């Protein structure tokens, strides 16, 4: 999911209509079933107060979208008579939802489509490589082809080089090519700010290139068994493995964030200066101050809780009077997760949706890792916005 695009959405004025539904095309009557679902969801939006312009924009999007193949879901978000988000989900949503309110309802989207992991895929052999950089799984945003020197093709007419000299020449060329390929990979990883590097292709070439990568690249590198530059190799096999590896990296980063949160929370409880907060009130205060590095949300744990919000994304509070005191002229209430997400995206915080197996670590369903430890006088001193992470 493109976090920059979501950030632009949450900075727009509301109200918003947010819809999540089953868009599967896996039965003969799929079109009719989708039409019935949409009619029901549209009616719910109308009952909640969505105006005709908003409903017409959603109708058009629902009618003209490219049909999914097999099982899939769909997410639509509209405001001001315009559809600002139209996304296919990898699976039908756990439950269909139609919500009209001051803020966009983005939790179901993030739960099914975690933030993108910028990654680089390098397919190598002893002569060269094809290197591609991705913001999300799918189409590359950066490509580079590396061609090194070819190995000697034949011996001389007088019997040629000795086997030993020939072998040494081949090895020297392979080492030179591996170093050149590794250098190009290093540069693309840096340019992409990649968090995952997948190295595929010939086994010996993979190992030679990986050994010559910079320490930073080696720390994020994974070798893939699928894929190669030779004719007849199945590109889809490599694409499938890359999708799996990206998913593994998302899971690993989420687990790492939770482990850090538990450790920092322990320090805070013991009286040390821990960089974590674990209550809704403290998280709200940290978000207002631009202090949150990573927002942790436990699925729908906060769906029944509301917060007060103002026109600006960081105008959020537990109490209405507090928000008015901070300059919000017309506060309204909305879902806590929607308010927290809006503030987090606006201030450039990473957002991680936490799975149920870590529920005991988030008693209130929310937590945050901080950019700096709270001062004795409060949760922060005012941090402002940062550019959203990709």
C-alpha cells in the first residue's frame, strides 16, 4: 500500500464514505451477487447521511472497475463527490462495511494490505545481472542491466592455453563480474532505501555476488531458489517467491517493533526513560507532539472507542474541552483508530497493525514507539510533521 497516497487522503477535508466488500468472481452468478452487495452497502451509506454526489461517484467506480479474478475484495473511499481510493484487496474482507463519517476508515485496508516494503530483486549469472527496484510488489520503478566480460570462448590454434591458465582466467573474470554486479546492486539498494534484497540466479554467481555486497546490503539479502537469466526460466516462480519473502519481511518488522515496544515499556515502568507509551491518552498526546515513530494498532480493538478530532490531522484528544483549548473550533467525534491513523500518517509515523497473538502486549489495543523519550514535564515538546515513510 502506498503510504504517501493515504497521507494525502487523510489531509483532505471530510466527510468521507468508506466501503469494503466482497468482489470475488469465482461463481457463475458473481456479477449479480456483487450488485446485490453494493446495493445494500449503498443504502447503508445513504441512511448514514452520504449525499447524492458522493453516492453517484461511488456508483460509477463500482460499475466501471476491472473485475477481479477469483476471490478478492474491494475498498472504496470517497469525499467531496470524488473517489479518492479504489483498491483491490487480495481477499474478501472479514466483514463488509459501509461507513460515513468525518474521517476515512482505513483500518481494514491496512490490515489486509500492509505498508509497502521497498525491495530490490537481482537475477544474476557469471556474466551479468538484471536488477529491479520495487516500491510495492508488482511493477518495478527502477531497472538496471549489468553485462560483464564474457568467458574465453575457444582455445588458440596451437593447442591453446593450459587448463590451469584457462581456469584462472575464468575465475578472474567471474570475480570481476561479481564485484561489478555487487556494486550496482549496492547503488540501487541505496537509491531505493530498500529494506529487502532478493538475489536469484545461478547458485555460484549468487554466492559470489552476495559475498561482495556491502555489509548493509548483506544484512537485508536473501537468496532465492527460483528464477534465472537462462531461456526457459519461469518468471512467475520468482515473482511468487518474492511475494512470500516480502510478506516474511513485513512479519519480521512487525515482530521487531513489538519486541522493541515491550522492552521500552518495561524500561518506562521501572522508572527509566523508556521510548514507548501504552495507553490511548498517552498515544494521543505523543501524536499531537509529532513524537511517535511507530504507531501500533491491534486490529479492531479500538473500534468501539471514539476520540475528538478537529480540522487538522493532529487535532485529536480524549476530551472535547481539551481539544477546544488547543484551538479546534468545531470538534467532532469519530472512531479512535481513524483519528490515530490520521495523526500518525500526517506526522510521518510508521503504522503497524498488530496480530492477535500479541494482544496481551497492548492492553488498550494501542501503543507507540517514540522518536525520543518523554521529558519529565510531559510526553513531548512539539515535534511537527515528518515526511511520510514509503
